[in-house]
C-alpha cells in the first residue's frame, strides 16, 4: 500500500518499556519502571474510591458533556465551564488542535527537545514542524519563537506549542518571559499559543507562573493540563483543555462524544479535589528530585534542574548501552535519542527504594560501559 512520504519518514514515538515486557525478556521478577513520569504513589485514593462505586453503572455510555467533571474543574481552577473541555489524555487534545487549526502544509512551531507529541501530531497531519534552538540553559527560547513567528508569515504558523515545564528537559519559562511573549503574540487571530502544563503541580521555581492566570486576558491562549502525573491517573487517560469559549466550541465539534470514558471522568473529578494526595505527590517528587540531584553530582554526571517529576542527565556514554545494562538489572529509564540526545537518559522519580535501586544500578553500569 502506498504511504505518504511524511508518514514514512516519521520518527515513531517510543513509550517507556512496560514492566511485564522487561520481566519476560530479561527473566526478572523485580523490575522498577522509572521511564514514563508516572506517579509512584499510584492513583489518588479518592479517585479509586469513586471509581469502585461507579463500576456498576458501566452499561451506560459516558456523559458526552462531562458535566460533573467540568463543574468540578470550573470551581477548582476558577475558569468558566464554557472555557473547558476534556480529551483522552492531553495527547488527544494536542492532536485534535493540530487537525482543527491547521490546513495541510501549514506550520506548527515549537522548540527543539520539546515534548515529542507535537512533532508526531504535526507530521501525521501533513504539517510542517518548525523548531527554534533551546537557550544555553536548555529552556524554551520564547523570544526566538516570537521572532520566528513574526519573521515567517509565509510559513503560515497556526499553532505554537510551549511545554512549561518541558519534557524531557524539565526546564521552564519564566513569568517575565511569558509576559513579553504575550505582549508580542497575544491577541492575534491567526495563531493559537498552546501552553502545555502537564507538570504544573511539580514546578517549584520562584519565577514559574502558570499560563492559567492569563486565560480570558490573552484571547489566543490555550492551556493544557493532564491527570496523568500529579493525580496518578495515567491509565485512565484524561487531559483538560482551558481555552476561549470559541475554541472550546470548535474543539467539542471535532472530538468524539465519548472520548473520555465514565470511570476516567469520575476519577479525574475526585482526584482534582484530593488535596492530601496532591501534597503527598509533590513531597515524594521533590524529595526524589533532591536525592537524584545529590547522587548524580556524586557520580559526576551533569543534569538539569527539573520542574517536572523526572530528571534529564548526561551519561557521557552511548545512552542506549547504559539503558540496556540498566534493563538487565531490572531498572527501566528512558532513552531520549529521539530528541537528538544520544548520551542522555531521563529518569522519573519513583518510591525511595526504587530511586535508591536506580542509582545503585546506574553506579554499577557506569563502571561497565566505557565513556564515549
Ligand atoms: C509535556 C507533556 N505533555 C503532555 C503529555 C501527555 O499526557 P497525557 O496524554 O497522559 O495527558 C505528557 C506525557 O508525558 C507530557 O510530558
């Protein structure tokens, strides 16, 4: 069958290797997966309790308007309900936005080393992807992004994706950078500014600000949130879109009515108010990051300060060899070759015993795999 050249040339998205697959392939009983930025505490207990109660009603279709979930989100996030919608993970929202707002061969603009879903969705939808260089400290360069947009009207850039904090770098853009960016590109009707805040709850830098504070003030701003990280609901697949009501209205026309199943809606509504759990998730994440930072320093490996629930570090070796040697020891980390980083690995924060095991295995592997 004929496949279009854009699709044939796509770099496939490589998800973190599942635990069961690693156990099978390496004949291991204990495997720790620190590869997909999941929540080491499991799902929010309030979400689990609500889901258990709802199991008996699953012969009904889900509420296509997600009334209950959007009511809770509207209250907790202080956003009008008509400015909210949901997706099957924020991944789905990213894909639908590219389909809705771009015509074939329009462009999507983001940064190098940005979350890979922007590239996958752009290319799969026959769009051109433009990437500006990172700053010297590996952050999105909002000034360069605005410059690129303004100086290339012929490229028909219709969407700009900013992951804040970004995955896999863990870096953020500052409030003052955002202010300047909105001064230059805010209010335009030819481009949507999409701030993907999957890791918002983990950001602790003093100069970090959520773009949610600008919703309603910047008319072409869209904010994405996910329930996969701080709320521990990655398997349920729920993401949220916060946007001007005209954008939400169009988005709802295109999304499938039952894109987020009933249990997922119920889980997300309970989780967003589970403040004890969110606090515990932050605590275990921040303690884990501090531990990794100290240990990576001790091992002499360069790493970036992270505002997410993971850290990106330089193995100074062929990272795939390090990754493979770690798998043999039952530790799954995440190679980032697909981001143009052949020597780096991304390590998600786990439970303390998992973090300790990961560092111990890494120390052994560094002695085994020569520097390159
Ligand atoms: C920056 C960023 N955005 C979005 C997502 C997608 O999250 P989900 O589709 O689970 O909501 C991820 C997942 O890792 C991410 O890192």
